[in-house]
C-alpha cells in the first residue's frame, strides 16, 4: 500500500506506513479482540512504525521494522539502525516490547558472546546485518526469541528462487 493510513479488513485493523511510490513499507495488523486496545500509533518512516496497546493494565509496544537489504549503502543502514534504536529507547522498561518484521540479517547458529539472548537456532552463518541485530538486542536487554526453537530450513528462509535462498 502506498502512503500511510489504516484500513479495516474482515474485522481486523491494519495500520501501515509506506512511501508514495510503494517502495519499502511496514504495517501492523491487530485482530478483532485487541484492536480497540490500541492507544497510540507512531509512523516513524517507511521502514519503522509502532503500535501501543493496553490490555488488562499491561502496556505493549509492537514495532514493525524493515531493514535495508544487504546491497544498500552503509549510510542508509546506519540511519535505519539509529532510528530503530531511538524507537526502542522510547519504550519504557516496564512495558512489554515486541519487534517483528524483516531485519534482513542472519544471527547465525553460534552463541559465543551472545549467550542468553541468542538460542543457537538462527539461520546459517552470522553476517554483518546479524551483528547489527544482536547489538540492538544487547543494548536494550532483549532476546531473539525465535532463535531458541529448532526450525526447518523452509521455516527459516524468507526467499527462495532457482536454488538460492535467504
């Protein structure tokens, strides 16, 4: 979807933030049981947005993020990680924080230096973008939860074409 806005779809509510040319874009969809608990939406860019919900006196911040892919320049990547860091920093530590999306990195399977935040079930070998993910996680005392559960390669791959996958 182009631009920013919100739309209702079959009882669900989708908030989105994108560019006018349909390049990049993030969104968060909330189901019927929880959509009325949303108290704040922050559209930071076409790569980062957040939604805050209060459910039974517990505040949740859900961040949707789409990191620049490997082929893009270092300036754009640095700007993304600094912006994401700022959004995470604004979330009080007494709130629940969930970050989802495509961070375009491999945290790998090695946990050396990242014990307790990384569970050794990442994808292949850690790359530079994976280090950026882990640096953010360490800086904010977070955990890469999906790395604590064994998955098949098909569950780890987000792209597959002509024998190549990521």
